[in-house]
């Protein structure tokens, strides 16, 4: 009686070993590091030599240098050396490289080869940055009106209605200036019937109409801008590798963003504020490019520059914007062998693009890359300052050979890395409206370390008190329960690391609660065994009955708690989710260790032999 077959002991041994291996990386901590990434191209040996050369001249020696395809990781002995190296690299490398502070796991290579990584720490433990962003709702309305300007012009051309101008009015809305009363009446009818979101009325000037967004449309535009910005920020932060960010709405026009582990505030601003999108415009072949360079730009055109510095004159009318892009992927163009980005449009965008390119077969079309970013540089007082910069450049000019549809390709990119970055930002999408950081808080690693120390102490105190109580009150059985409790914590840490979950202060509270709940199961089992012994049953049968009869009570208590944890995870946000995750995993681990683990050890100690008494 009370004997386990060999395979159950082997299963328990495997679980213990795997849990120990994947919990181990959390003991090694993280090194202060700098991540250097070229703005275009991949990291090469030349890049490594350039970076290490800058540090050698400054007398700074990194403890390790790791070269990856898209970045160079430099580890340092302390944060002082890390910050000093960052300043030198910013000065010397300029805008050709992105220099970001980082924390690199100090996990040994043999553990990393097993994909064993430490768990993520939340903002309150690891430190990081907290931003409150204000969405520019007026800009969202202006952008909507700008789209209507282009659409109204296209409608009037299709209907062959003559007009003097269609433009955004200074005080809002779209102003339409017609040639006579007949055209004015016809235009009012066309705009009202085709654009239901617009209210059309006559203006004070002769043959002039004014189209304004309805109140419902303005509300929908603002709501869409807020939700679209949240979605875009979440996609961008996730794809750029910031682990477990918190991005959520606050009020009617604000967004809260928390980025755990990000030390470089400027880099975080770049991630949040950067916009990358495309515009497709026809090349103006009827006017002189040189006249435009000399300052005489035609009214319907705009001067751009290609990447090699060559000027090019494009029509002001935008054929298509990046708003219509639903997917983008990078690859190699089969004909030339150069990098390319494959674009997929939504149904509305593909219809517009198909119609417009059908009329332009044989003419050159340009792809304009537009990026808004924050540049960090030193001023005359040798202080790091930031300024916003909009980059507009023509990355590709190609002759339209046939009518284009839902899918097409962009070539002319400098490197495969640039193609990957462009595809990434296009997938994430452009911000629907500009955002301004109105509140910024940085939680330093020292405060995070204090929270870690206090959280660890709370777990340790609760753990030790439970160990003492169980050892004194239940003797040998209590020591077995303590062994299971220790294994429970190891498995919980291993699971959090395997899932790359984020541990926060509420998560630590979940661990403390798990410690108490894990021992509850053993208390139920041991009290059942003592009751059976008092009733005169033999020790072996008491052990067997104790585990069998206590199982239903243990399952009921843990399942109801698990249901509550699942509800918390489903409806909670941020810290509440962290508490729910650790609580759920802790319940599953405690069920395994309290029932299967302790039974295996008890069977090993007492099973298969005659007993006159047991130490409980």
C-alpha cells in the first residue's frame, strides 16, 4: 500500500529538473548595456570597429561586445560607465546610428541555448518610463477635412463641373469656389448626396460653398483618432521589442503609456512619436524641375528630393496614402535581387488606386516616404536637447506599366534592414493624429530595486513562518510539505520565466497568497490523516484515506479561486492582470506539489512496510 510506480518518480524528477533549469536565469540578474543600431543597413564588422574605437579613445572598456544582425550590444560593469559611453557614442556617431540604453540578461550561454531567460519585471520593479499623451483632436479634424478636399476635387472632375478652387478654409471646413450659380447649385447637390457626413451651405462670397463636418461625424472622427492611436502605439511598441507595455485610454483625448525597463527616455519618445507612412504621387513632367529649385514652384506641384540629392517635381494631388495599407512585408525583388516591400491595400484603397492608375499608364509615379521623428543633439551649451523633424524623401520612381490593384511592390530601398523597418512601421500604421507628451515620469532602477527588495522580504518572511509552523506542528509530514512548498515556488518562477510574463508588485502579492494556499492543501490532507489515525485505522490506510478524502475539498477550493483569477485576468488591466497570472499559475503548481509531490515523498518514506505509528 502507498507505493508509486517508477514512472511517477521519474516524472516528478523531470519536472523538478526542468523547473530548476528555467528558474535559474533569474539568479544571474542583468548587466547595464548599450544597444547600437545603424539607421540604415545591417551591423557589420566595420560597425563594431567604429563603435569600439570611439570607446577606446574615451578610455571606456565594455565587459563584452555581442554583434547581432540588427544591433550591437555592449555590456558594462556599472551604470556610470554605461551612461558615459552613451554620451560619447551620441557625440561621435551622430544621426547615422541609434544609441539606446538597455539591460542585457547576464544568463550564461548554456542556459540561453535552452531558451532559458529571466522573467520580465514590471515598471514598479524594474524601473522605466510613464507617459501621459494628449491627442491633438483638432489635427484629426483637419486631416479628415484634407481628405475631403481631395475627394471633392476628384468628384467634380468626374462630373465635369468647373470650379475655381477647392481648399481647406482657415476657420475650418472645406471652401468651394465655383464659376457660376448653375455650377454652385450642382456642386451643392453632388457633395450632399455623395458625402453624407458633410453639411453644405452657401458662404458670404459669390458662388462659394462651405462644407463642414456634422457633429456626429466630428465625434466619430475624434473617437476613431483616439482608438487608432492606441492600436498603432500598441503595435509599434510590441514590434519594436518593448516587453509587456501598458497602453490604455484616459478620458476622451489622452493615452497612458508605461514602458517597463526603458531607461532612455529620449528613445522611448522616438518609439511613441515616430510616424512612418507613404504617399503615392504622380511626377510632374510638364514643368521644369530647375525652375522649382530656383523658387518658382508651380501651383499644383511640390518640390521633393530623392535620396541621392536629386530634385524631383511631384504633383500636389495624392493618389494614395499609407492609411489604406493593411499589410506590408519585406523581401527580395526577383528581377533585380534588391530589397523590396510588398504592399497590400484595403478594398477602398485598392478601388481608388486601380481607378487612378488606369488613367496614368505610361507615366512615372513616385513613392514618398514620410517620417516624423524626435532628434536628440547637443546645443551650444553642451546639453542634450530634442527637436521634432519631418523627413520627406522620394524612395522610388517607377513608370506605371499596367493598372495597379490590391497588391504591388516598392523597390529602390537601400538595404534589407531598411525594407524590414519600413514594413514594420507600415504594419503598425501611422498615428491618426499627432500626440504631445504632457506628463512624463521616470522610475529609476534604484526605486525599482527597493520595491524588489521589499517584495522579496515579504515573500521570504511569509515563507519562513509557514515552514516553521509546518515543521513544528506536523513534524515529518510538515518537513515534506515544506519541501513541496519550496518546489512550488521554483516551478512558479520557472513558469513565469518560460511564459516571459511580467512580474509586478501585485504579482508578488499573488506569490505570497500562493504560499499560503499551497500549504492549505497539505493542512487538509494531514488533518484527514490524523483524523483517520484517531479513529483507529492503521497508519498505511490512514495515509491512503487522507489523500483520497481530502482531494475533493482541495479541488473545490482551488478551482473556485482559479475561476476568480480568470475573471480578474479577463476584465482587469495592468497590475490586476499581473496578480491574476501569478495567482493562476501558483494554484496549478500548488495542486501538483501538494497532492502529487508530497504523496510521492511520503510513499518513499513510509510506503511498502509495516508501521506502528507515523510522525504527524
